[in-house]
C-alpha cells in the first residue's frame, strides 16, 4: 500500500488586509508534521503556490525550509514532492534544488529547456516508495505553465490549451515509459480545470476569465490520482474522485472563511479501488465579519454604533455555532 498526503496553495508569507498569517501557517505546518508521522504517510505532495509572492520574505522562506528539514529528519523515508504555482517564482524555487535533492526533497519550480529547446523530463518524474522501500508508484510533477513554457507556435490565447495539453501528454508518455506494470501513475499540477469553483476575492483576480480552463480529458484513465493546486476550495474535478484540488490550508480571503480546509489522504492499494479521505485542518484563527457575518461595516460606523449601544454583536464561527 502507498499512503500519500496531498496539499497545495500554502501561500506562505500571505497578509490579509495588512495582517500577517505567520501564526496560522506555523500552526498548520506543525499540525501537518504530526499528521504525516501519526498516519505513517509514504509521500507528501504540495501542488504549487508554496509562497504568496515571487519574492517571499526571509521569514516565510525560513518557515518553509524548517518544515522540510523537520519532515525529512522525523520521517527519512517520506517522499516529498513540491511544484511551483503561479504565485511562485519558478527559478527561486529551483535554485536550492541541489541541496533539497540531497535532503531527499524533490522540487520542480518550472520547466527547464536546454539550448535546443528540449525539456529534461527526468527532472519531472519522481519514484514513490512504500515502507519496504519498493517503488510502487511514479509521480509526474508538472509546475504551473506560463506562456513561455508552451511549445513554439502555441503561445496564442486560442492555442494555450492545446500547448498545455501537449506538454501534459508528453509528461504522461514519459511517466509510462519509466513505470513497469503494477506500479501506479500519479500526477501533480497547478492549473485551472473546466467547471472549477473559484473564490471571488482570492483566485479570480489572477485568472483571465474562464478561457484558460483545461478539459478533464487531459488526464487519461490510467492515471491513479491527480493532485491539483490553484483553486482554494477543496473539490474534485467533475465526478472524478481521483482528480482533486486539496484547497488551501487557511482562508486566504473572507470569501474563503466558510471553506472546510483540509489535506487529502490518498491510499493506493494494488488491485483495489483508490481511497481518498479529507483530513480536516484545525482552524487556529477565526475570520469574523461584523456585524452579521455577511455584510461588513466601516470601522468608524461600528465604533459609533458601539458607543451609542445600538450595535449588538453575536459572533458566529464559520460552522454557524455561536462564539458567545
Ligand atoms: Mn493559490
């Protein structure tokens, strides 16, 4: 059996209306370390948007590297795979890859082409081993694809989907070449699929409408699991249990306050149907809207109403329970 954990869209270094999310991220990473250990996970996949910006703060980077060292020190057999998202700088993520490889962590920030334009596909293909150290699956790690990554002649907006499809098809072909019968094929990517459910305040502003949505046919039936990042609401793609967005671990906007934040635990047993389980992430800080959880008021108005005793506030958790 192979047990893998799928998470994405950490956005380390994020600020919400000027408030640092450092505490929430630290709590999440500490919790994740404990989960990986207690569930004896074999692999961890982080599907992009590791950092909130292309130029993350020293504090955000320190938190990231500290997490990787702790994970590998506590669980030396855990395969860790990370890819770049649209918020990440591909080259910044790739820069420490020699050190991370030596630590046993595979990071693919972006596609790298040689002078002839060829892609080093081996960089994107990672073996996953079970507790006995046997290879039981192969993971194709496709970072977020930018226009410049697409094959020549596929940069126009109409052919963007065709270009992305070609690259995924090539990765899958390379993945199949590496594997032998009985070994599962897994993919991770950072992209927007058709009919995905977007958060109004968080991801929509970075997507140019729906014209770049990719069809689910991108992933053929022989792929056991697709670990996606980009959308912050945990969801499966269409009716496919095995093609999922894990969602972000913390709410990145007030629109996301009601989401159930989770990581996905995927158990792959040879010859048996895949099992996916949502592992709920404890919320360390509540996002609360005043006065009524739906609308919001200007602070000066609230202070005035509070002083004149005309404001009555009932705090409610995102799950609807009253806080007071
Ligand atoms: Mn994101």
